[in-house]
C-alpha cells in the first residue's frame, strides 16, 4: 500500500493546503517533529511522511522503502508509508507506528531526523539462500542480526522464511540458525546447575499443561522459568490463559526476582527480548501458515537456551489434525531436536503424545484457566486427560533431578498435586506476579452462547483440532478472554442424537454469528461406530 489516505466524512471535502518550508538546523539537517500514529502494525516498524513534505521530495524517498528515524540518541529502522492527509502527519512531522514510537523513548513533538536506510549487509547471503545454496555460520549470523535489527522489510522476511521452508535446511544449518538467534538477543543466567522447562510444539487446543507442570516442579525445588508466547493463530497461549489469573508482562528484573524466590514463573516472554529475531520471523510465518521443522526447532530451542534452561521436556503431539500427522514425521523431528540440542550443550527429552483431540474441556483463556485451577484443586470436575498428561510431563522433568530414580517421577508429581503443594505454589506465583480476581466456580464467561449437538446416535470417532480452534477464535478468543468452546464429549464416548457436543461462548453478536456459521458448516466432530476411533502410538 503506497498511500495511506484518510477518507472524509460523508458530505465533507478534504482540503489540502501547501506545506510551509521546514527550518534547517545549524548542522544542515532538517529536523521534523515526531508523531505517534495510533496504528498497530504488528511487529513491523512503519514511518509516515506527508507527500508534500519538503524532505520527502528532496531526498527521493519512495513508499515502502526502508528509512532510519533518529531521536534522543536512538534510531529506528522503519518501512515508509506516504499520506496525503495532514490529520495523519503534517508536513513538518514524521509519524511512527505504536511499537516503533515506543522504541525511541520520547514524547510526541520531540525533534527527529529521517534518512535513507543502508541496505542490509546480509542481502547477498539472503539471495544465495533464495537460490537454494547452503549457508554457513557467518552468513546466518549476518542474516539474523539484520532481522533482529529490523533491517528487513516484510517482503524480504517472507522470502527468507519461504526459502528455508521450500529448500529445507540441513541439520547443521538449523544449528547455525539457532545459534545465531540466541546470540542476537539477551541470555539469562540463573547460576543454577539445573534449570528445567517444558514446551509443546503446539497445534492442540486446550493442552494447558505448562500451568500445571511449573507449580509441580517448582514445589519440588527445581528452577523452572517458564516464559511463554501469546496466541497468534490459536484460541489461547499459555500467557493469555495465565493473564486471566495474574500479570504476565513483567520487567526482566522483577521476573528474575520471582524465579529466585519461588523457583518458577509463568510470564509472557516478549518483555525479556530473549530471541528478538524469532519474534520478527513469527509475525511472517504464522499468517502464511508456515511452520517448517527447521524454523520450529530454531525458534523453540533459541528461546529456551536464551531463558537459561539446560534441560527441556518437549511434547510432540501426533494425530490426524495435529501439526505432526505421523509417527515417522515425529521421529524425524525428534532426531533434529536432539542433534541441535546436543550441539548447543543442553538436554532435550522428547515425548511423543496423543494429538488426536483437544486436551481438557475448555478452549479459550477463561475456560482453560478454569480447567487448570480445577486440576490444581483436585476438583471432581477436573478434566482427567489434562491432569494425567501434566503429571507425566512433570514426572519426566522431575527425573532429571539426580536424587530421583528413573520411573519415580510420575508418583512424586502426583503426590505434590494431590497434597495441595502444587496449588500452594501456583497461588504464590500468582500473588508474586500480581493476582487478578478469578473464581473457577463462576468464571467470567462471555454472555452469548449456543450449543452444538450430535446429529445421530453413535460414538465420537473424530475431533478436528483445527476446526474446533477456528470456531473458538471466531467466537472471539483470545481477544475476548471469556470467549471460546467448552467441550462435553471426547473420543470414544457414546452420544445420542440431540445430545450436547460442545457449547460456544461469545461476547458480541457478530462473533457469535461467525462461530455459529462455521460450526454448522462443519462441527469438528465425527460420529460413528466404536471400531472407527483412530489409534495412534504414543509414549505415555
């Protein structure tokens, strides 16, 4: 989009007046006034100039070119957009999108200069990768450094992502990419011999095991600094669900204090700047629905190593509508994770799990928080699949403690949960991070609902993870925390015609309408005979 032009109200005429000359500073530069343009450009720095601005004409700027904006001793690289409307930016102003403006740390109206940005130094290496050539360590470092410094446009980022997806990286290239992503960001050091973490590759709605694993292993005494992402294309991420219970956007110093005192945390990783290049790449990968094994391994391991973890339990769900559809694919991904982790000097315990259906009952931040708290409270309505999976993952983490014999971890994790110690630890973490009021018996659900029922008698033979997640997002999750899907039936369970399969919650009529239409085109459920329930080999 080359011009950003605001439309006048009905019947009004947009009057454009010529720009007055901009005064020149003593050093010959032409300062402009900074303006915060209230547009969320989603992790892309965007600058705005008026088309009749003297500098725009004199410097030969072009829309969508890269520019450098300087103020307060700092600089921001941004993609230039051009406007005709002085209500967006005036002729003596340079506008910056929300995130870009925040990076300069100044008030609106502060003097700033704008100039053409130097092309990324790694452009030749990018062109080689687009051509299918193999890159070395130095070339990946150069590319990742330029990505982290936001020197690449969205088009160039897309080219890099597609090139690494289409040509696939060999395993040494994946290691070089991961290493470069770690080096481009901050790295935490907990000064502990053993720092553990648990991660899932994603794709399964619900599955909020991290919010159970962390308090269990922290109650045992292991250090578990869990920094998680927000949802991008899913109905909820760990950070979205934890935010229902407590603050998750924590300054790095406060996060470190909480981990040192309580042996764990459940926080959003965005404030820690642990792998900034990954944050930029994700903004391109997810809208394109690209999630290659190479990028997945580099993304996950770079953030875990940067967060200071040295022992990771990694959950790879396998199922017909999971990210990984077959056991051979899961084994190949396991070997790639293990190779790169070994080169990085950390331990990864890969666990292949059942990904045929959502985990837990609720899908959406409030519903998932309800499920988590019910498990911690040993509530009779707690979802047993969420409880069992969390206990087994926590058990695998506990067994990295040299004082625990192999095979004993599950029993110890169960004792910590059943005794209430995990609940106590979770409440301590919530208080330390900044508690928010929440009652799992009366969760603040969205006000509009509808039910999806079984079309005939039979058993549940299939649940489409992708479709159920899509319905929950159309209902408003995660932007509306109380929106989502509450499941009433799981695989293999009998159901009669007209009985409830799931209930959908939405806050706004439009969201309810979108979710209703999607669920009536395809409910996400298959009803059939018992012998039709798919089986999948898993390690639990």
